[in-house]
């Protein structure tokens, strides 16, 4: 019951969709200018989404596009995933779109492809339970980083 109340409370603050490793989150009612939000996004990327590679930074159009790297481990297995995130900024609004996720390196070949459906051991070199554990960890970490970036933007500046 408490979870339902919490979800209903948080729903008006942002709209989020996540489907098959793609996120599209719109946060409005930020009560900040485009330039303030843009600066906070840049600042949060350095602290939350590191390591990342900057692809595009255009303050006039309010767009920042990065490729982030996420390492996932499961026992002796590890995999590095890269994913593209685009931040679009307007006065009082922030939209975060993440997609194009792929494995760039892993301890076993063939590398796993992010999916909701287990592709079989020959396609990803993992047993089914390992595959889902890796994919669930990947989803959780990406989701956490996105939410931390949004929280950093929402955070009020303090003189203290």
C-alpha cells in the first residue's frame, strides 16, 4: 500500500517510459531557466554518469548528447555496456532519452545483446539465469544514473 501511495505521489513530477532498454523521461515544473538546467545537467554528468564521452553540447538548442559506459559483473563474468543518452533542455523542463545500448567488451564471447528475451547460450555465452541477472543489473544501473541526474537538476542551490 505504501508503495502505491509513493508512486502516486511521484507520478506528477516526471513522466517515464522504459521499454526494451530505452528510456524517455520528461521532467517539468523545474522553475529554472534553460541555461540553469543546462549547467546543472553538465555538472551532474561529471559526478553521476562518469565515465562518459561527450558527443554534442549545444547550449543554444539546449541539447547535450553523451555515450556512457557501465560495467556489470556477475561472479567471474563482466561486461562493459555503452549507451547513448540525450538531454534536451527548455525553460522549466528536462527530457532525458536513452537508447542504443550495446556490449563493447565482456569476459566471454559472443557478447550479450541487451534484450528482454534470453537469446540462448550460443548467442550470448551465458546461462539464462546469468543473462537475466546481467540485464537486470544493467537496467537498474542505467535507471539509477538517470534518476540521479534528474535529482541533481532539481536540487536547489544553497548559499550554505
